[in-house]
C-alpha cells in the first residue's frame, strides 16, 4: 500500500480506460487546484494507455494503480484507503474545473463543521450555459426514491441564469464532483460497493443525513461535466443499475413506517416504466427494468444487516431535506418542470 503524506485536500480521480478524458480534462485540474492539494489518479484496472500517459505527461500526479475494474464504489473505497487528507474530492475524469473552484468549497466546510459534504454548481461541458443532468445545483430525492436537482427535473434541464446561485442544503451531492470530509466518508463505511455503479453517492448522502450530518451545494464554485462518458443515459446497462440500486437504496434507508407502502407503489411505478419503454420501442430498457426488479428480489436479503444498522444509527427521522412528495406527480400532472415551481 502506498500512503501519501497528508495534504489538506486530496482530489481523487477514478479512471477506467480514460486516457482520452485525462488528456483533455486533467490539465484544468492541475492548473486551477493549487495550494495544500494533492491530485491523485486512481486507475481502475485500465487496459488503455492511461498509466503510460500519467507516467510521461503528468509526472506531478500521484497514481494509485488498482489491479482490475472495481466499479465506481469499490474503486473509490480502495483508492481512499491509500489517501490521507482532511477533505477528499471525488472528481470524475470528464470534469473541467474553473479558476478558484476549490476555495469556496473548502472555506464553506472549514466554517461549517456540521456539514459532511458539498458540491459545486455543475454545468454541462457540451452546452456551457445549461446545468448538467447529474448534479446541477444540488440533488434531492422524492418520496418514492426518484432523484432530481435544482436545475434538472427528470429530463428537463434548465439554463443557468443565476436562479440557483445561493448556497443551499440539499439531500445529495453528485459523485461527479463531491468534496467530503475523509473522516465522515470512513465513518459511513464509504460507498456501498455492492452497487458497483450508480446511486451510490445518493445512498452515502442519505446515510449522512440520517445521522445528522449535512450536505450542501455551493454555487460560487462552478465546474463543467461532460456526463455519460462511460454509459449513455439510455443504455440498458445503466437503466438496470439505476433501477436495481435505487430499490436497494430504498430498502437500506427507508424508515419502517414508510418501507412497505413505498415498495408497493414502486412495484406499480416500475412496471409503468416498462410499459413506457415498450411504447417508445425501447425493448432492451424495458427488459432491463424487469431484470433490475428480479436482481433486487435476489439481493435485498444481503442488505438486512445494513438496514438494521442504518435504522439504529438514525438520529433524524424524517430526514431533513428529503422531499416528501412525488416528483412524477409534480412533473407530469402539475406540469412543474422547474425546481423553482415546486
């Protein structure tokens, strides 16, 4: 194990076959992340030229080489075992950072010890005046487990006109650019590696919130995220992971008083999603939802201990900043397509 000297902040970029992304985006991270900061690339068993690129073109970067692709969750868990810092930034390899992006996040965390994690404002790299789908200006979760953001509800992404420029407590921070106290990360047990990828950062933030810790968005800091660099949003594999992991997350974290009712309604809503995919001619995605529900039924007994531990550790019920209404109802029935109208 390689243990680096402690810096105040460690920016950890998990990469899998991402040499092109690193070549494009790592220079901005190096240029705009000065100070007591380590920049670490954790290579998730890449088969491309990532390690060669880092050794020849980015010699100042610290490298953690994992022996295979452990996915997002376990990859980060393994990487952060080899890092020491007060704060760590989980940063996707397809994120372009901006000048002074890090200081507002660190300053806010220094001044607010009750806050465990925060994120910058996330704009789209492809269309830089718009928010980015996965994170925008901070994430929320509705009563049935559907995530949405300030700046993005379902498939409606808003243009950033400064309407969400105030710092705000949110329910979840995106794993594309999350600054978190390493102590909190470790006390929570990190990301749930059984998820492999998708929903794991929301699950982590749910556990933090339930234990009385806070999550915020600090829009004074802005980054640009390409998004869907590994799997496109409509990819059946991504559909499978999102639906399966969302159900597992609900089982792990929902209070007893809500669990049975929510899961009954989610059964109906998931098969409504199957019908919707079929109507659109997306047979592979329809099958992915059915496979996700089957996988959930097979896997949820393995989460029994995790659920019990979460219920015992919960100090905030209902969890503050969780939205106790249906975003589907608000969006499709009430035609509320923007966060400001909720």
